[in-house]
């Protein structure tokens, strides 16, 4: 979805549109979150967070051969939490970051640009989780 549309609709609705058949089959991705409680972020933050989530979902399917990707959005008055977890083949994140891993490095750098924390947990044959 274009960033102009994202600015109008917000992050959660933009993500739902992406998940609901645009790039990922709906039966393969679960999205949880409370729409009324999920706050609007600044346009820059929404665009950056959307890009990170989109890349994580595409990578899980493309590189991890994930059968299921779960996306969880949560928020309170001061903080937003996002978790993307898949059941793909997993990998060694340390090796990826030091031997290529442009996508992971890019996601981390984008998170840092908006003052967000970025954590990745993965093990070979055990899937991946990004917070």
C-alpha cells in the first residue's frame, strides 16, 4: 500500500491489507491486535515499522520456507510492541549479520533510526522471532 494511503489508514489497517492476499496468503499469516487500542504513530515511524514488518514476512516465506507467520501488535499509552514469528527453517543470526544478511542489517538500521529496539531470535530448524 502506498505511503499516502498508509498515512490515512494507519499501520494496523495497512498491514491487514498487505496480509489479506496482497503479498502473503491469508491462511499463512495470523494478525492479532486490538485496533481501537493500537495508536497512530508518526508517518515516519509508521512507514518504517511497516517496511520492517513487510520485509520480515517476505523473508520468512522466501528464505525460511515458513508455513506460518504470526504477527502480533500490542500497545499501551507509551510503547508499541511488534512480534513476527515463523515456523520456518531458521538460521544463525550471528552468521547472517557477519556474512551478508543485508535484509537483517537493514531492518536493524531502520529500527535504530526511529529509536526502536530490534531483537532477532532464530535457530536452525526452529523458526525465527523478531521483536
